C-alpha cells in the first residue's frame, strides 16, 4: 500500500574505497543500486522513487527501471561540498513538501520499508519528529589511548549484558518531512523515533570487506 512518503536514493559515480561501488555486480544482482531499486519497488509503499546523481549511468538505470531521476551537479557530488549542502540540494529538487525517506544503496540487507513507514506515522502522533534505523550495540569500547569508554577494567569489568544501552545509527532508513529536514540541515531532528533492526540487516557497505560480507549474508538470506 502506497503512502504519501517519497524515497530518495543518493548516489555518485566515484567511490574512494570500493571502485564503482554503486554499479558493481553484487551477489546475484546486477548492482547495489539496482538491488535497492528492486527492494523499494517490491515494497510498493512509496508514492515516488527518486534517484539523485550526476551519473549518466545512473540516469540510464533510472529510466530502465521507471523511476524518477534528479540531476545533481558535480559539486554536490564531490568532497568539496559539505554534507548539509548536498543533502539540502537534493531535497530542494524534490517537488512539493512530502515526507522523505533516505534509502541508501549501502544498506543492501535492509528492505523493511513498509514497517518503517508504519512506525513513522505512529511515532509522529506520539511527538517524535522523525525516524531513524538503529542497531543495539553491546561491545566493549576503548579509545585510541586504551582507555575504556563504556566499561571499566579490572575487578569492575562488567558482563556484556550489563553494558549501558547503546545503539548505532544504521544507513537503513531516515524519514522526516522535507521542510523539516531543510530547516535542520539534516536527515532527522532532535527527537527521532529509533526503529530497532537486527544486526544482520544493519550492515553498511563501506569497505571491500563489507562488500564481501554483505554479499555472503545476502545470498544466505535468499536461501
């Protein structure tokens, strides 16, 4: 069931850590980009799907998959632009003032968008201003000088289950009203609803090792 929320997929041509990451063959899929488009269309819960990029290859894929392409100038795809600059530019190219879900190709194991939308609408009624996907973090953290961050050493060392409740923000999904995101210069506000997702679905493809792990997990889940 489609809602009034639109999805935006932000990508660029270059990738520093993984060459051609967005267009590289992923598992038994054509690419991370085409997998994400397939996941979004299969959920059938967005009124529009936008692909924002400076890439001609991305535009061709958008046309082939019957989704909307939003051209982004090279500057807003480069490391010269600050994050709030290119995020705000992308938002400004989306017509009207819909709720906008950021759907990252680097999260190939997250696909439960209908659930996220349902939780977003319910959380808005409770006073939350946005939604983010998070994963429970239960590990011992130390800083670069070997000093404990969320634990203590020696006889005060706690069990994993006794660690403080912490969460990592995943790249699965961020949802908020377009006008609010422009006002915040960010994907979410100061009171986001935290949608807790399993660790298995939270992997973010940032390095060649991440890519291989995500491929293996994706194929395992399909079986």
